[in-house]
C-alpha cells in the first residue's frame, strides 16, 4: 500500500493482475470507486465474499477483460516473471488498452541482476524454473515504451516508503552491474545501496 498510496483516490478504478487470495484488492476496494481482480483461476479466492464494487475476472494469462479505457490504477507484483516471454507484449498491450488516459500501471517484479529468484538460483545463472523470464528495470522500460505507454517512471523503497527516482541512475547502475562476472555480481548486489537501486518498481503512464 505504501507505493499504491501515491496513486489511489476515492474515485479511482483499480485493477490488480495476479491478486492471489485477493487480500490487497479487497483492502483497496474500500478506498476506491471500483476494483477488479484479474486472475487465471478462482481457486485462491473462492472463499471470499466480494463487496459490491469489486469483480473477479478470469483470464487466460494474457487477456484483461475489463471495460477498455476505464482503469486509473493497475497493479501487479511478482507477476511478470511468470508470463511466457512470447505473451508478455500482448499482456502489456491489453493493460494499456484497459487504462484510461493518464492511467498508470505499477509493476513490481524481481530484478534479473539480483537473481535468479526461483529454484534455479541453486544451479544456474538465469531463471529456468517457475520463472519464465526475469527482467531488469531497463528491459521493462523498453517493453513499456514499445507497447504505447507515453511515460515511464521508476520508484525505490526506503524504510517502507517509496520515492520517485531518476530512471537514468537506475539504468546506469544496471549497466555497471551487468558487466560483472556472475560470482562478483552476486556479492555486489547484496550491498544495501546497490540492492535499493536494483529493486525498483516501474510505473507506466498512458
């Protein structure tokens, strides 16, 4: 909620993609006009009672079947890395289609340079387990721009608070870290300052 709080208003139309048990969506629904939860299954949330202003939408993993041009704040966390790379662009285009003019998509996903972040951390240098692909912030920014977001911002978290941070600094840090041998990089990314620069949320603006 610390990051979402920068964007939510009482008249917001909120969309969460990959909501899990819908706990966050339920919480947000009490603060906004309308809330949608888009997931590939009802299983994780089948026992919850939905409020009148919240709707669960089942997806094939790419589709975002909500009214187009209506969402003011879309959000996902720990999602992009589970989407097949061949489907990522279509998924993002569908998010853009759902957003109202000026609407935002807040994307939080583990940085490839600090990973792998799945079981393959024990035997590989890149994610080859449950994570289809992990991204750097720079790669996400390029994808966002490619599907039609008019602006892209980056936010970092410090002691539970989020701040907008210059994209150029993030890109520069990623370039420096990416050229390091894997074993050295694995140590460098544990340094608190580097960790903060790499663990960012990317926000696309329609």
